């Protein structure tokens, strides 16, 4: 009864160490005024945000990445590892030493007298005992350890969510690069065809004496210059497909079957982005930074608890029997064979040469680093969102201007060629018009890709993409691990 009362009393004490307080981070109440014209401040719907692009090919790519991406699988396994670590920390609240030990011995002796007779003696001995030692959590060292492990588990989940956010955005971004580059390649080949026809016309005129060699050489120079762009664009597409294959966990070349034919998706007219304060709960990296600070805060308490004595309840129950003289081994569990020890002990390392104090200082310095890292993460998150919003608003404004520029350049190229053939203009105007058309088309196609990519950057900076998938361990991985190790129900819990 006394031991039980002592256990309850000790366990009820508040743990030492600081209680966690999330640091304040100054955030603007709204986005920049210039950006608000293009966006809606209503709460953003980040669940499956990529489906607003209405591209089935992109939908399939992201689903494939969720199933096969290796970085995501590793992040899921870290969640499983953190769950096991939490189990270790939780187990420290119960008797830390629970040992069952036993032995069987055969002992022989020889008693040689002065005569020629020798008398041998021998006995067999059995021992069986159980030892228990329970260090009470008087100063909250174990509770702080559980707090740190629990925060570590939640941080690993936030890290998994962050990998999902980045993976979704990276797949969509590379897909946009491929589609925009394919559009640029198509326009480049069309320009090559137009410039080839112009070169052929100038060559005919030159051979007939109606044009100078300079015109022919200038036409050839422009044609060759445009042709050199085609291999660069083709290489960009191949490299982008290879990068996409890595994200999908596929070998180079296998991703071609998933891409098929397609075009650059169109962005929705209205985009809801919410308010800056929403970043604190939407972005997994912000939550991860806060949870890491929380875990480190608990470790300060663990270190501080070492300043004080630790109290333990100890007990040993043993059975011993021999077959010496009238004893028999069957008496192992008899009343005369029982021995026990019970008591209370404490340990207080008071001569520690300031090692414990310095260890507390180490943990506290790490805590301050984690708090500052949290503040920096929030500030960077706000900055990334502001940049993405600005890029998207700017790209939308440039879209109309570039589209009109392409139309004007195309009309100019057509008229200059007609006037050249009719003898009302020199060939330099044709060259300038065709070169301008090619440049305007390339800039327009690149900007259309930037519109999509900046939209993707907005959703990534808002923390979109983690709300749809929480299967930390897939079926194949589960089977491999359970064939090696008894995981009990831990993997099932990790799949929820």
C-alpha cells in the first residue's frame, strides 16, 4: 500500500522544464493590393487542386506518382519508424527492468583422505527468480520523453505531407514544362518551314538574276539560326520526361506511354487564395517546424530532470533447490526454497562537474534554433506565396500583350513577303519580320507555360496536395516488412 501510494504521488508531479509556447510571427493581414485584383481572398480549396486544370493526363501522372514515388515511400516509412519510437518512449513509464532468470548447475567435489579410499560428493542445483525495478517518473523525465516522441511522430506525418505537396507540384510543373516546350517546338518547326520556303524563293530569284546573293545568304543565315533552336527544344523535352520518370519511379522512356498526345492546360479564371494567416495550418512544412520545436522543448525538460534524484521501486523473488542430503529438486517451489528482496532506492548524480547543466544548455540552444527556424519557415512561406501570386498576375497581364504581338508579327511577315515579291520592299524587311514573328511566338508560348507554372507555384506555396493521400505503407512494402519482422498492428495504424 505504501509503495502504491508513493507511485501515485510521484507520478502526479508536474514535469520539470518549460512548457511550449509557439512564437509569434508577424504576417500581413492580406496579400499585396496589386495582387488582390487577380485573386479571390476566399478560403482556397486545396483538395486535388490540380483537377482545376481539367487535364486527365496530369491526373493520371499524379496518381501514378502517389503509388510509385520512392521519396514518398521513404517518408511514409519514417512515420512508421516514429510510431515505433513513440512506443519505446511510452514503455518507459512502466517498470523498466523486468527480468526472469534461471540456472541449473551440477557441482562435484572430491574428498581424499590418508587411506587409499576416495569419497566423491556431487549435487545438482536449480535457481529461478524474477527481478523488477521501476523508476518513478517523479520529475516528468519519461513524460517529457513521450511528449518529444509524440511531437516527433506528428512532425514525421507533416514531413510526409510536405513531400506530397512538393511531389504534386513537381509533377504538375514538369508536365507544364513538357507541354509548353512541345508548343514551342511546334512553332519552331512551323517557322523553319516558312523560312525554308522564303529561302527557296530567294534562291530562285537569285539564280534568275532578280535578287542579290546577299539576300540569299541572309535568308540562309536566318533559316540555320532557327533550325538550331529545334534540337535544344527536343533535348529539353527529353530531359523533362526523364525528370518526370524519376518522380514516377519509372525508368527513362517508360513515361512516354503516359503522356500520349496533349496540350498545355488552361487555368481557371477565378483563383481563391485565402489569407496569409491560413499558411500556418495549411503548409505542412510550417507545421513540421512547429512540431520540431515542440519536441525539442520537451527534450529540455528531459535534460533538466537529470538534475534531481531518481527514485525506484525494486523487488526480487527467487526459488532455489538442490538434491544435497535430504533435499530433492522437486522442492524448488516449496516454501523453504523462496527468497525475496523488496525496497526503494534513489540515485542522485550530484557530483557531475556541471555536465548536466551544460547538457541542459545544449538542449535549450537547440530549442532556440528550432523556434527561430519556425519563424523563418513562416516568413519564407509568406514570401513564396507573394512571389507566386505576383508571377501569376504578371504572366496574365503579359498574355494579352504577347498574343496581340504574335498577330501583328504574323501579319507583318505576310505583308513583307508579298511586297518583296512585288518589288516594293527589300529582303531585309522580310528577314526582320520573320525573325520578329519567331521571337514573338516563342515568348508567347513560354508565357502561356509560365501562367500554368505560376498557378502551380501558388498552390504549392499555399500547401495544397497533402489532403488526399495518407497511405504511409503500400501493400507490397507491408508484405516485405511483415515477412521479416513481427509488426503487430503498427503498420495497420500507419495506413489510416
